[in-house]
């Protein structure tokens, strides 16, 4: 998870004075020649608010001034044009009509009964045992191989499910599993699998942030695969890399989907599902689609035993913001409100011991319920 802080603009103003410059083309426009030159020089263009035109800096400055200080930002270097898709898709999003509440409980509950907490524990331990999963670190390829293998294993009982890697400019591809439906319209559940610690090379088990979200999506995939579930809408399970670097993986993917006219009906992203002192499921209300979020809110008390909590997270705090930028309806579900979220994330203390697997299981039940309901949108 990328957290937000109000000191972001001040920090950026002082970072890399010789390297930082406002981008000539405003967000939503195509890259200028100057943009392309700076990108070719190895600089990164980051923004910390919707109105921020962007600041160029090195990878080292990005870590020192943003990632290490848990400041919310997007790295838009390779996807400067992404926001223009959001403008083009506004009318289409408004046309998506979500139900007033769940209506497929019998079907969903039969699948939910097959979710297993033991699978969540096994996968979470496997992911957290990787020394770190930083997208430009020494273990980037190792974590990517683990992620691909885990998705293939979860989907293995259903030959209709296609698993693929989505390559990026760094050596940690994202992974996508597709369960085809009778409709080409797509409903997506997602989580990021990279992690970051107090340094780019330090220990970063990333148990809550975000092995906990990954295992939720993995177990939902396994349950639907094992049941031979045949959806109406195509269901996709996304495992993003590079989230801690500024939503890199998800921005690449949604840029590609927008460019290719993929009909995305809904994206529900989960980033941190295992640490909750208040024992709630939190639904966030900013940088999301309001209609989809309102529908998601109705599912929490039906498909989990936990109460609903609402909060706002600030700019670009996780991968739902990438879908939102591209003009796709998105929602964000988390384990806790911002004030009570895990104090251990982005450190070597974000370990398995901090997680509640019964709580993660409730997120899994919710996710399966959402996928069944979303199959009928």
C-alpha cells in the first residue's frame, strides 16, 4: 500500500532541484519530446495529487523522498497518457448499472463454503518468506516466479482458465488469470504482490502489505476453478507488481486495457486484509467509482460476518486508483481504516505474526460473493 501525507508537495519541491521540472504536457495529454528525453535519461515522472503536473526525479530520489516516507504517489513515466482515457470513458461508466444489493446468495454461499483458511496460511507464509519483493530489487524475479507458480496452481483444476504474465519495463511482471464467460465484458479482483522495507535491499516480508490481499484473490480463484464455475461475464484475477513504486504494474495494465477497448465493468482491489484491531472490513470512498462502491458496501454484511467501516485514503493509495485514472469503475476494500491500519508496513516487522487469518478468510468470502454477483452485471 502507498500511503498519503500532506507534506508530499513540500518534499517534492526540495527533491532533485536539477532534475525536477514541471511536465510540459498536462496530465491526460501525450508525452512531449522533452518528456521522452527525460525518460530516456532514466528519470521518473511522479505526481502526488490529481492537480500535480508531475516532477522528474531519479529512482533513488523517489525512494528517499516518497516511498520511505510513505507518501502516496503515482509514477506516470510510461503512462503519461493514461488520464485521457478516464475522460473518454466517463459516459460509459455512468451507463453501468449495478444492482441495489446482492441477489445470488444461494449460488455464492455454496462456493464460499469451500474456502479454506489453511490455504491462506500456506500461501501467505510462502510469499512472506521471500526476503523482499521490491520491484527493482534482487528478489524481483524470484517473487515473480513464485507468483506465477501460485496462480497456475490455484487455477490448475480448470483448463478454461488462462494464466499469463504481463511484462513491464522492470524485471517483475504482473500475473493475470482469466476465467472466460459467455460475455466479453470483464469483472476484475486484484491485489499487488510486491513489497518494500526501510531500504530497497532490506528485509520486507510484506505480510499484511500485501501478501494478505494476494492470498484472498488466490483462494477465490482456487474455489471458482475447482467448482468449474461458468460465469456470464469474464472474471479476471490480477496480481500486480510495482505497486510500491507508484502503481506501476496496474497503470501499465489499465493503460493497455483502455487502449484496446476492453469492456471493464468493475474492479475491486484489496490491499491489506489481515490486520484489523477493530475487526471490520473497510471500504474506501475516494478515487473510486461511487456506484460500484455503494454496491460493494451492500455485500460486506451479506458475505462476511464483519461490520462495514468507511474511510478515505488520499491520493493514489493503491491500485484501484490506476483503474480509476483509466476510466474504469473501481472500488477499494481494506482490513481497517487509515488511523488504525498496521504500523508495521514497509518494514521488517510486517510479518505473518501480525496477521489474523480468520479475518483474511472473511475477506475471501466477500471476494467470492462479489465475483458471483459481478458475473451477472
